[in-house]
């Protein structure tokens, strides 16, 4: 069976690190994995997204609409944007910290609060303000690792494999903080 994971966020939130970590952890546990991400046109604050497919044999990284198992949304608007990718019984791991787009900041468009709230009636939503929790741990930059911890709890990859992979992908001086962030997310 293949697990289809969609990631959505804004530039600067660590989506590339998350995609790489998911893929490496899956490979270390002998899964086949394919991924793609679209980040080249974004600057900090711009929309970024990626797909990861994990299974015994994966032929393509592309996830057709309505076939996603898990949406890891690093911002609520991105959860709304990518929710059409999920199966009816899909799961959303949602960072509730809002990063308002320019048009919302300029009051040209309202932030879609009601539409985002409606996602909870359509999908299983695991919601956390990962930004706030990461700041308590020590640095807002580990919010993506908190989300990885939550994701890890929902995949068949062994927890020690996740920890090894995170250690391999973060700066040495931040390993302890990242391990604390991962453990927090895994226990959430």
C-alpha cells in the first residue's frame, strides 16, 4: 500500500528540509519513495508545496486530486488550498499559525476563516500552533520538526529512523533542540 503525503506551506518554513527528511527516513526503512516539490519561484512568504509517495513500489511522485492520505499544512490557508488533494477520509496535520498573504495584509481580501474551520468537518484535523510551541522549545525554526513528529506518528517508519535522519539533516549545534521538537510532535 502506498501513502500519499502532500506538503503545503510558504517560503522559509522548511518545506524542503521536511520533504528531504521524510524521503530519507522512508528509504532507510526500505520503502520505495518518490517526491517532488515546487519551491523555485518562491521567496520568503511565497507559496511552496511538495508531494511524497511512500510504499513497496512507487512509480511516480504525483498525487492526483482526491488521492492524498495526509496533508501536512504549514499554514491554515495552505490547508484550504490543498485540501482538494485529499481522500474523503484524509488527514490534515495543521500548523495553526497564520502567515497572512499580502492581499490580506493590504485588506483587499479577507482571510478565509470560515472555510478553514469547515475543513474540520470534512477531514480528520490534527491542529497545533507549531510556531508557538517551537518558540517555547527555543527557536521558531524547529516548528517544521514538530510537524514531522506528528507525521511520524502516522507513518510506518520507525521512530529511531526518524531521529537518525533528522540528526543527519540539521546543523550539529541544533540537534538537541530538533530532537526535543520531534519528541514533542511525536507525543502530541
